[in-house]
């Protein structure tokens, strides 16, 4: 008999624009994009298969936050 673990919800609260903007300024853009993409993945309940969508959205979010300086 196989038992499955219940899916865990992300315990991370969505970050505000100021937090994303500060992170984007302080780090390599690809690091900020990767962190944001992972955050989006967690917000969707860690369902695989949308990594490209998450990356593109993260790029947009980081670029937008950099332009708001």
C-alpha cells in the first residue's frame, strides 16, 4: 500500500513591489529573476510545467521594478 504526503502550501507571503525593486538593484539580474520565478512557482502550489511562463513573468517583474527607480 502506498501512502502519499499531502501537498504543502507555500508559507511565503507574496512580496511587495518595493522588496522586488530592492532585490533587483542589489543583485545580478539573473539571480533576481530566478528568485522571482521560484516565488511564482511556489505561489502556484509548486505545480510543474510552467517554468518558462514563470521566468518570463519574473523577467517582466524585475525589469519593471528596475525602471521604477
